[in-house]
């Protein structure tokens, strides 16, 4: 697939994220670790360079494009369904993007890490032929490298949170089923510039490793009212923390609201493909602040205005299922579902 496209425009509001060098993080560079901690505790978003996954990312964009091109009936054999399962195909129009029930225009294919790691054995579900055909050459290498990047970054947060070494890593064991997923995303150009491709949300799991070529991703920076674009930078991934890390850390780490709108400027008439690897806790992990394991987290919860936020009393699977299920069009009965689809954010300004 060609990566040539019109440039990101100069005249739109951009939020400059910190650029973190993965090579320096891996080498234990203290200054870089401090910068990662700053990013994780302020916006919860940063660019990651030197991650070494470019080739696999290119292959994954092809998997996404090839899957979108399959006949509709073929893709529908693998649809996620309305019960809140996140793996499989999500058709355009299956989700709502606002409280009044506006349907989305975005398609996804979500591939469970459990299936990639168990291949050719089916662990969770089956996938379209375009996924099966690239499992060995592209998807498994992408998953393994993404898992390694995310777990290295999670280990840095583990240490900075004052947790006994390996505490967070034990909540993300490769040997247990989890919601960890590779997602290939496609949105056609949106003619109505008011419409959003992916509505405002926080990510459900622990850490997202996102690859953008076109603009369209926006963040709502705390204390501001205006959505700002995150400009795609070649060779730089965008990382962001999800709700599970907010809860584990008693709110020390941040899972920020973001959304996807039509790419700005001359990019606006193009098909938008993007790719995310989501690391999520094992399904059975109860989401709670790790107050017994870290005095820093205990102190944060003691001083929190709403400490109950950090004891939702559900497992990682229940949290994920609730959030996925309540954005499905089929489950919108009154306002309840939309309101019940939220995460750790306090407000969703466009909802
Ligand atoms: O496509 C993007 O840039 C972001 C996607 C996203 O936020 C998500 O899938 O959770
Ligand atoms: Fe997201």
C-alpha cells in the first residue's frame, strides 16, 4: 500500500507530545525514564521513536486494507456481535458515536493476542482469510514485538510507582486469556465535517501502541476546551495509557480522552487506515488500586477526591465487555447504554 499522501496542514491546532526514545528507555537512561514518567502522569500520551516495529507495521496496514476489501457478507461472518466481545470484525454502523444514537462509519478488525500466540490452534475465535494468510509472516511478529515494547514501558511505570519489581507484569501474563488485541481501523472520508469517526473515549486496557499515517486523532488536553490534533510523525508511534493503569496507580497515571475526526486539510478526502496494539490485563484480574503494594499509590488514593473510582469492583474482562457492549447500536435503549459506556474520564465533552 502506498504511503504517499498530502502533508498534514500547518494551520490546525496541534498538541505536541513528548518524544520518547525507546532505545534509551531499554538502555535504562534515567533522563529518558523521567521524561516517560512525565508523559504518563500528565497527558498519558507520548510519541515513541526507535521502536523497531516499522516493517511489521507496514505489513499490518496491508492486512487492514485487504480485510476491508473483502465482500461485506464475508466480513460479517466474523462480526463481534452485541454481547461485548471485542475480538472480530466491527462493521460500519454497528457502534454509536453519541448519546443521540448517531451510527459510526468506521470498520475494525480486532485480532486477539491469544489467537496469534496459539496459532494455528484457535484460542478465542476465527478470522477472515486475509488475517489467516498473514498470521505467520506479519501478525505474529507484530504482536510479539508490540508486546515486548509495551511490557518494557509498563515495567518502567512499575518501578516509578514504587511497586515490587514485576507487579504490573504479573497482571499481564502471556499465559492467561486477556483482552489484548491488534486492531486495524478503516474510516472512509467523512463528508459531514461535524461527524466523528471514533467518538471521544479513553482506552479500556493498560497501554496502546498506535500507528497513524494520516491526521484525524485528537486529544482533549486537561484544562482546555478545544480538541487538538496529534500530528502523525513518520517512524514515530503514539503511545497512550488506558483505564486499567489509572486504576492500578490510584490515578497517578492518566488515560486521556481522545477521538478520531476526518483527517484535516488535503488529507480529508482520503481513506484513513490506522493500527493499534492494545495491551490489556488478564481477563480475571480484578481492577483495583495497588495500595497494598505501593505507599505512593496508597497515598494517592488517600488524597483522591473520589477514591471509589479506583475500586470499580469488576474484572478486566467485565470492564472491557461493559464498554464495548454499551457502544453497540443494538444495545441503545434510552440513555442508559451510552452513559454506561464510559471509562475513567470525568466528562466527555462531545457526548
Ligand atoms: O485511529 C486512531 O488514530 C485512534 C484509534 C483509537 O483511539 C482506538 O482504536 O482506541
Ligand atoms: Fe483509543
